[in-house]
C-alpha cells in the first residue's frame, strides 16, 4: 500500500487519485497515519461486505440483502456463509432442548458440515 504525507497528497492530488483507483493510499501527518483514500468501488465493496456480514446474523434477509451477498466475490461469499454456519452450529450444539428434539440427526449433519467446511477452506 502506498503512503504519502499530507503535503505530498496536497501537491500531487491528481496522482493521488490515480493511485487510489488502483489501491488504497495512506496519508500521514507528522509521522502518523491519519487517513486512507480509496476508490469508490473499493468503498462500496467494503460497505457491502460489512452489511452482508451483519445481515447474516438476522433471521430474515430481504431479497435485496440476499442479492447483495450473491454479488460478492465467491471467496468472500464463502467466508461469510461459513462464519454464519459456524455461529448456527455453535448455537445448536449448546442448545440441549434442540439436541433432544433432533435425535441423532445433529451428529450426522455436524460430520457432513465439518467435511464440507474442510473442502471449502483448503
């Protein structure tokens, strides 16, 4: 990631904008990192990723929220869904009432899920 002082950023603003289109650029003032300039596309991607992650914690997603998740790159989408599945698995593992209702199905599901997760992560 490129880095510029605030004075350099001011004097080379056009170049700074070009750099920011390619990758985020750190701006420093008095030796401290004070800001990051990034492209609109990167900003929107980060916003969508953050919204998608927090929206998966809710039970009901709107169609728009589901489509936003589908638009993410496959690797990010897989990671978000795996995190959500981990939360669900943890919830059901710790819920004794649910375990009593499910009988042995939970154990079979856990084994299938664990294997699938290994395949996706590796």
